[in-house]
């Protein structure tokens, strides 16, 4: 009996770990939840054994796993629709993260070239990514990957005027493949502040079917204001021009929060 319970527990943990991997969730964030859920799953399986003695142990585990999976989905949905109050840092000479998530790249822009090789190992024009001309002779592109458990409200990285906002129709592939950055649906916006002009690209992923802007062209926004929402796992890129004394404080691999985490100072 104890051997069967151990086997069931290991099977449940492996199943939930595989689900977390497919959903691109951070292990440090999901492992405690997986261990607790697996214990709950086995408890449910044992209760089912008392309630329905005709159920085999394997069937008990399968039914309990289904119930646990339903609980997991509810938790993910509750996490996704969070909209916490955020108070940005007082220093306005900063560029804040527009999204909650992990920084997956910080790439140097070389003229009007997209810095990530996605077509036969060759860089391509930046306009193919943004769908619009965004002159940027020298600058940096920052990519932030959002998971299903992250807050999906995007916020203004700087204060200024939304001088451009355009939806770029596309597909809904997984963002695990760099080609998807050029093929998936995107919304490209530009915010012009008193001293700096920044481009932002909101990118849809496999389960995303809509990017919802909260602002319009010509509208003034304050740093940290809500500017849009992307449904479920997705990505947000910033196009930041080089400026006098522009200093990046964020690094690849950092976990950042929209409207709170400082990416760079100028």
C-alpha cells in the first residue's frame, strides 16, 4: 500500500512539473505549490477509495489528479486577473519595467536592425518587428517574458505622450521560437517624454487572442500608469535609445515588476 502511495505521489509530482514546464512557470515559484497539490491529490485519492471502494488505486489517482488540475486552473486564472496597486519610484529620470516577468535579453541595436538573428542567422530591419519606422541609430532592446502566473497589466515605462499606437495583425505561435517575434500579433506604441522617446512592443503568444490597449494616440500618461493588457503568457519589448549618461541597472535573468522595477536611469 505504501509503495503504491509513493508511486502515485511521484507520478502526480512529475505530471504537475511537466505541466509547469509547458506553461513556462518558474520552478522556485511553482515547486512548493506542486508538492502541496500532490499531497492534496493523494489525500483525495484515499478519500475516493473509502467513498467508492470499487475504484482501483490508479483510477483514484486519475480522478484526484483531475480535481487537482481544476484547482490549479482556478488558481492560475485568479493570479492572471490580478491588478495590484503600484506606486512607482519617485525618481522620474528612470525607465521602469512595462511588464511583470523575466528579462530574457538585453540586445544592442545597430542602426535600424532587429538585434536577434531569426532568419537564416541574419539580422533584419527593425521595421519588420515594429511594423513602423522607428529611427534608432543607437540603443537597446529589452525583452521581458511573462508567464501565466504574472500580472498581465502593462504600465508606462516613462511619463509622456502616446504619440503612436498601432496593432500589427499576426499569428499566435509559442514564443519559445524567436521567429514568432516577427509572426505573432503585436501592438507597437511610442511614448515621448520630455527628454527621451521609447518604443514598446506587446507580443501575443500561443494562448493569447487579444492585446487590449488602455490608452489612445495623443493621450498623456504618467510613469507607472496602466497602458494595456495581454491575455495569458506573452512578451513585452522596449526599444530604448542611447542618451547622455543612460545607465542600465537591470540584467538578463532578473525578475521585474511593471511600474516598480527600474530598468535604467538617465
